[in-house]
């Protein structure tokens, strides 16, 4: 579980070190990421959650904040082939996890194990390439869609 207070302090320090303003909206967006750890939120998802506390916030503000956070390495933009950008907190010091994407319901599950460590080392050695990270996405049908269950 992510410690929200530590993340907010980290965000404040990172923003001020780059001469960006620390605003209540930016802090709330970070809080939402912490509260929805493991979720893959779209800008619209975040807008809906933020607007509950800041009804006057615009969707453009949310988009600008997400772009800023991505540029600063605080969040990562992920694509699951559905035409939407989704965002999740950056896992500093860890490889990005892998994703299982259901092509019927759009559900996304995470695979936390790094399945490619040996391959990554071998490729790095063979091609004299310093690999920093990799991403893997598996597309198919989740258990519920395979059984024909509906998602509620």
C-alpha cells in the first residue's frame, strides 16, 4: 500500500524543485492515484473523481497535470489498444509490471512477476545494450468473458 502522506511530500518537493506551483488540484490528483493504486485511470476517470471536490476544475487542467506528472516521471502513460491513454504511478526502482488485457470487456490485470529477466540479460549482453526497462502486454479473454459472465 502506498503511503499517501509520503507521496504528497515527494510531489511537493519535486514540483518546487522544478519551479512548478503546488496547487490543491495537483495534490488531489496525486491523492487519487494513491487511493486507486493498481488502477489504470483515464483522464476522464480522474476528472470525474477530482470534480467531486473541485466542481469548477476543467478537463483541460486535468490533462495538463497528467502531462506534467508524466514528464516529471511521477506517473506513466500506458496504452491498452482501446484508444485511451491511461495512467498509473511510476514504480521507481522496479521494472514495469506486465498487463493482461481482455479484448472483450477491456479489463486489465497486472502480472507482478518479471517474466523476462533472463531474456533481458541475454539480449543486453548479445547486443551490448544497457536495457533499463521493458513492457509486455498480453491480449486475450479474461476468465469471466471466457465463461460468458457479465461484468457488473
